[in-house]
C-alpha cells in the first residue's frame, strides 16, 4: 500500500503543479493563490 492519507486523491497534474509552484513561490499570498488554483483544478477534474 502506498504511503500517505488513503482518503486523499492526488492527480498527476495537481502534483506537478504543486512541485512547480512551491519551488517558485514563498509568500503567504502566493500560497493562498496556489490553494485556490488547486481547488479550481480539482473541481474541473471532478466534473470533466
């Protein structure tokens, strides 16, 4: 079994986005924008 929280689903494009954004952002406001971007991406994936 893979490690991590079994109740969370990480789609490949979300994981790539997090890795890229966390490498280039460090401000609190940027972290909030990242959260919003990921939430929007997840909603698009779920309803696609």
